[in-house]
């Protein structure tokens, strides 16, 4: 299978370019077009569909349709509906009418419902191809997966710097077109991947097929505590993806007409660069400080991530705090997701490992991230920034106050985790090789 690693690197690049085209900048576009109070819904729904769509699509790929073809089908659907969302926005702009939440949210939701399962499908296609080529997935997959983060960053920079009709993509509906085009390209490219076998084994219950039997792990006190804190920390995962660029963009209208306030997506992209680099430090930190130590580093990094946003601005020296916030994001996201995945793998029976990993994702990116985005938007950010008659400075003050509230929340979780979670006796083996499977897009 000549050049399979290069082919898979392109597949990973395209997968996350789809997401990076709009995830960071969408809130800024929606906020400037009358949907600022509904931004949180567009990010909340990503977690909601993640509660069931990946499991359903995964079953189909395992039993009926080969994974590479299922990946293609999902991206055709995701790309088509994302382009339709962009088309709706373009039509509204051409007619001089306001965006209507209902039609846009419906088109967007269908798109992300088909996109979210493709992250797992992409990994399945890669593992299958590497196995057929006789390559070591533990050794050869991480360098391939890194190109996913590169794809996300490239897409971020594209929407920041590329302009159509004098308007940068980050301020325009054209970001939806960009994402949809990447999806369609990937849909055709996926069909060139090696065929993935389907298995028609013994019948299992619906709960087993969906991985719901992993909820039995809550009977174990230490695992119950871990999953509860996974959910509590998951609350933080999408907050800066949802409101980060909108916050930074506010400065250009409040007397900070500088380069960074006009390029908010570029500034946030430092977070993904940090994420790619922090993977390299996890192995050493795990061996030195153990699972609890590394997870506490991640939790305190979330305190810094929000706290530095709470005191920063795009002038000098305030921009230093924003850049530092982006740098610590790599620790905040990767240290928790990777170390958490390793802990789940170590503490569960081999027969339940896949289901347990699925439960970890449900608690963090499903329940936690959905609740966090919804509560933050409905009860924190909107009341502080969307009240009628606010001046630009008052909106900025509201954002600063919101970030500090999030920092206080993360600090409470950090302290409670210290007292409630005990360092497991079983540590990470010295020979373990870590793979970059957290994907910072969680992802934002």
C-alpha cells in the first residue's frame, strides 16, 4: 500500500479543516448578524448530537456499510447541509433581511449531526489501513493525527486572512461554504481509502451496541468520582470556542483598533498550536506526577485560561495575558483528555474498554460540554452582554466578568478534585507510547 501514511495524513488534514473553517469564527458572524443571544445553541447542539449519532453511525459502519463509504456518506450530508446553511445566509444578505434562527439552526444541526460521527470513522479508516499495510498503529498513527490539528489551524488562518468582496471569511457566511466544500472534497477522497471490512457477528442488545453497558462502571466509587469530575470539567471545554473570537472582536469597537482585535481567529489559533506541542510533554509528566497530578495540571490550566481572558485586552500589556491564555490551552485540553483516556483504559476490564472510552466522551464532550455551553450562554454571558442599551465598554466589562466567573468555577472543580480523587496505585507503565487521539477540536 504505497504512500498510505501520506494519504491518511491528507485524510486527517481535511477532516479537521472542515471543523476549523467555522468552529472558532462562527460565533462572531452570528453575533454581528442579530443572533448573538442564540450563539450558545449552535455550540450546545454539537454536544447533544454527540450523545447518540456517533454510536448509531458506528453500528452501521461495523455491521452494514464499510467505514470508508460511511465516512463519505456522512461528509456528503454534512457538507450539503452546511452549504445550504451558507446559501440561506447569503440569500438573507442579498435580500437585506435578517437571519432567522429557526431555518439556519435546523440546517446547521443536520450538518453537525452527520459531521460529529466522522471523527471516529476517520480514525477507524486510518487504523484499518495501517493494519492492512502491516504498520504499527501506536507508532505510526500519532504523526498522521497531528496533521488533523494542522488542518484545523490552516482553516482558522484561512478564514482569518482570506477575504471575499472585501470581507474576511471570519465575518461572513462564506465560512459555511468553506466548511461544506472541504466536506465534499473529503467525501470523494474517502472512497480512495482501503476497504474496511464489516462484521456480522452474534446479536447483541441495543444497550450493548450503544455502549450503554459502560454505565455499570458507576457502581465503582472511584470510577463514579472520575466520571462525575469528567463531566464537571467538560463544562469548560467549548466556552472559549463559543465566545473567544466574539470577545476579542469587541475590542476593535472600544478604542482598541489594533492588529489583534482585527484578527481574532488568528489569535485563537495559538491555542491549537499549543495543543499540538503539549502532546509531547504528557508522557514525561505522567511518569513523574501520575494521573492525578497531570489531571490537576489540566484543571488549573483551565483556571488560567479563563482568568487570563478575564484580565486581558488587545492592547499592551493586555495582549500578553491573552497570548498566555492561548498557550496554557494546550495543557488545559490535552492533559485532561489524554490522561483521562489512559486512566479509563487502565481501570476497566478489557471487554469494556471501548464502551468505557465512549462513556468518557459522553460525559465530557456530550453532557458536560452541552450543559456548560447552554448554562454559560443562557445565565452568564447573555445577561451580562446582551442587555439592551449597553455601551461597547459595558459589553466588554460583561465579557471580562463572565471569564472570571468561569475561572472561579474551574477553581472550585480543581479544589474538589484534589480532595475527592485519590491517586490510583496503578501508574502509567514506563514503556507506554501515547497517541494524539484527543484532537483539540472538540471538541473545542
